[in-house]
C-alpha cells in the first residue's frame, strides 16, 4: 500500500532521539515543523504527538510551546535521577502504548525515531492491525533492521530541509552583534559607577 490522500495518519515523534541525533551528528537543530509536513504528505492528519523529557530546570518549556504552535500535541515527563547520579529519560513504553491504542483508527503510523527498540512494535502494528508503518530518522543513527521492517523510510539526513537554518545575528555599530554589545556594556558599567560599592539560556 502506497501513500494516498485518503489515508488517516498518526505521527509519533521521539523528541529526544531526534534532537540528540541532529546535535551529535551534525551540531544542528532538528526542524520539527518540516518533519511534520513531510510525515503528513497531504494526507489526513489525525494525531501528531511529540514525546519529550523535562529537566529540573524546565528549560524545555518554550521549546514544547513552539512544537504545539506547529501542530504537535506534546507529552512530557520528568527526567529520572537515581542514586549515584544515573539519569534516565525515555518514552519507549509510552509511545508503544499510544501506537497500539491509536492503530484501530489509523491507516498509517509514522514513527519518527531511529531506535531499534521499536522493531517489535512495528511488526505488531503491521501484523495485528494491518497498519502501514513509516519511519523517519537520521540514517546514521537509525537501526538498520528498523529500516528494513518499515513500510517506508525517510532519511532526514538528506539535504538541509530537516534542519533549522542558522539565523544570522543582527550586526550593530563597529561590526559588533547585539549580544556582544550587551556583554561589553556590562563590563563597562562598573567602571562608570565606581563610587558605588558595589547570568545559560
């Protein structure tokens, strides 16, 4: 079964897997908006869910909000920290459960992850629900067997479409960027107010 407009599509995105794959392999950011558009491919979108991990600092909140603006439903859970400092944060079980729950109302499930742990899930969906399973991932970090089991595979490494383009910083006087100028102002200010006794994004 190939792609056609009448297909009901569900998209499940392993945010951590995609984020760190792009960061480690290319030192770039993943363009989740482009991924969503390519995954839908002019078909009927039923659900698009992104699964993320929240740290204690909650620095991911703005990022999750931007995903929601692009059409994702975001599910997040806290990063687990065990005795000894070991950390764990994954959505393997949660994504699998959602996929099985949604399968009866879908024709296609697009799994955006390269994790080989999803191979049993792909087989289960295909053979028990007759669902077409498509995988999208960076081929360099994707399980080769996962690619083989999928009905279709999209390599996110091809071209720059699935990466966020770097936005040139605005130049100000004497060729300094706005951030550089702010930094310089902070350094200069104490000298100007010397009579007074006198932050990672």
